[in-house]
């Protein structure tokens, strides 16, 4: 007679075990961030500069105007500075989108969100005003002019002023904040440096690309980078730091316009 085993079959362990959580998705680590960042900034600046020269050449041909023979002189004009910005923004946003896709992270998780509250904007703008006021006082105490000759030269060679203002106060902040705050700090803060070290290092790199300014100007840019980095880490709002950066540039533009008008 066959013996029937009434014991129910043992369920597999996998039926009792909870599904393993998916691996945590993280942005590029600190070393990858530094290496990718160096490559990106060189690529964006070089390609942006060449595209700006091409744009200015085509524009001059259409207008029947001669192009300056001195390329070095051309790149120091406000028209060239403005012409670079749209290309740099497109290149930066495209590159950042690809990097986020490679990490399988949404944009807001990697670079921060665009939105912010009026309360946040008011508080941080007040802080920015105090910072810029202290910087202006320090410059005057050093016996230095608030508006540099380089800024006046760029303003006087800006070409169409509405485009120059948009390039300086909107497009340049988008590119620089996306890269220096959104990308660099996000990757560096995962290292032993933490968020504070990421803010300091990204601010140092940001100041280093503004060597057209005198030493005290580079120091001010570094301190401003610390402020913008702190704002981004506290709020994770890319839109807010773009507004702060744009406001500072708008003030500098207004100061320059006043000096030129009263000379």
C-alpha cells in the first residue's frame, strides 16, 4: 500500500524573503566628478568659443561688416562674451542630461529643483545684498574702483545691449550654477570633504576661471561662490541660485552702465 505524504511541500525561501531593494542610485563619485568636470569645462569653453566666433563671422557677413583680424582682441569684446553664452548653456544642459541618464537619476535628484518659495528668495537675496555691500565697502577701503576697466571695455563693445543683458544676467548664471553648484558639489559632497568641502572646492574652481579680475576681485568671487554653494545645499534649488547669481550680475551691469554714462 502506497504511503501518501500529507506534509505540504516546503515553500521556497525566496517566497518568504522580501524582494531585495534595488541598488541605490547615486551621482558620479568625487573622482569621477573632478575628471568629468575638468573635461566638460574645457570642452564647453572651447566649443562655445569657436561657435561664438563662427556666429559673429556669419553675422558680420550678413551685415557686410568686416571681422577684426585680431582674434585675441575679438574674444575680449562684450559681443563675443554674449555670443558664447547660448552655446555654453545648450552644451551644458545637454551634457548634464546625459550624465543624469547614465546614473539613472531624475534631474531634480542630481542637480536640484528649479522651483523655490518667495520666502526663500527674499531671505537669500537679502543675504546677497549684505554680502555685495560688504564687498563694495572692502574694495573702496582698498582704494580700488568698484567698476574695473575690463568691465567697462566689455560693456562698450557689447553690441546689442538687450541680448548682452540677457546673456550676462540669465544665460551665464544658468551655465555656471548648473555646473559649479549642481554638478560639482553634488559629486564632491559624497567624499570625505562632505558638503562643506564641496562648497569650498567648487568655489575655488569657480574663482579660478575668473582670472581676468584682479586679486581682490577673485577673492570676492570666491566668497560669493561660498554663499551660492550654501544656498544650493540648504535649499537644493537650482532656480534660486540662478536668480541670486543673475541679480549680482545685473547689479554689476547697472554699476558699469552708470560709470560709462557719467564719464
